[in-house]
C-alpha cells in the first residue's frame, strides 16, 4: 500500500501508526486496520461525545493554543502482528483528542508517559515517552486501543456510549489475529472486553473480577490481565507505581514467552 493511498484513508501521512515485526509483514491485516481506522475517525454515533470533543478542539487549553486539535474519534495504534492488546478507557481531552494518537500528549509524566515507560522497560516500545504523533514511537508486539474513542466529559462515558463504541474495538480485535494476552487498563476497559466476548458468544464463567494484576483464562484461550489505569489520580497518589505497572507487562511477557 503506497503513501498516497494511506493519506487518502486519513492517516495524515504518519506511517508509524502500524509497525509489523521485521520479516513478518501482514499486508491484509494492515489494510484491514487502515479501513477500520477510517471508520472510527468518521464515527458520529454519540452526539454528546462528539459535541464535547469538537468544543474542546475549538476552545483548547492555553498551553496548546497554537495547536490544531484532532477533535475526532481516536483509533488504536501499534503493531498489526501484535500478540499483546492493551485496552484503555478513552482519549484525554487535551491528550489524544488533541494529538490523534492514543495515550499521547497528555503532558510530561502523564498517563501516556507512564504507560510507555513500562512498555519500554519490558520491550514492547522503542522509547519511554509518548508526546507527539511524530516522536518516533513504535510498539513491538503490542497494540493499544480503547473502550471509548471520544474524550468523555469528566472521563465518564455512559454505559450506552460504551456499548455504541464497542463495535470499533471488536473490529480491531478481529484484525489482530495473533493476540494472546489482553491487558485492561481500568475496570471500564476490563468490562468492555468481557462484553465484547459475550457479543461473540463467549461468556466467561465465573465472571472475572477486576483487580490490579488479576489474571483470567478466557474461553478463546487468551489471558486477560487487569491493571490500574495510569491516570494521574492513581499515579500521583501511589495507588499505581511504575514498578506495579511494569510488573503487569512482565507478566504479559512471561505468558507470551511460555
């Protein structure tokens, strides 16, 4: 697929959105993810969320007054050959809603940097920060998505909004055929993934209980691991430390290496 075609699909010329491992290119998977990305960025299913994201993109934060905000739903990012899937909550209003890339641009020491430091430490990312879409970040064997693709007011999407957004996650998962481990960042991401499986007829009994470093074997053979969300509320209070987050991804790495 050439650069012009990728740009027509709304990739803004950023060829770092997908990184296949050397020697293992998957053209069909990449094509599917590009089509899914376009469908996500054009989504208008949740009027409240779309109105909020557009308003934030107009009003902006003082520190970003000169920035052109993305202001659209945010698709996933990473390696189309990934065996690790990370499911977050939703874009930050002045983070991914501004930059257009999940867990990107929410400030030095924000959730994006906190997550990427752990991924870098465990070999899933090539750099330990995530500040700009053109920063050279590449994920290796990992893909990051979210339960909700638009920034919600107060970081609280409604159950109806989560349900309307779930088909986007389902489509991305279907285009990631090698996923063996799913790390859910927060209870909303955890529950959303279980709901996704239920929609596919895979009901997990007994239902796994979310907790940090919790682990459940799913009917499709995947391992679901819970992790506290790297929000400032959790990281600034010590509820989630850098070591705790890195340990989750060490656990994921151990499963993948087994």
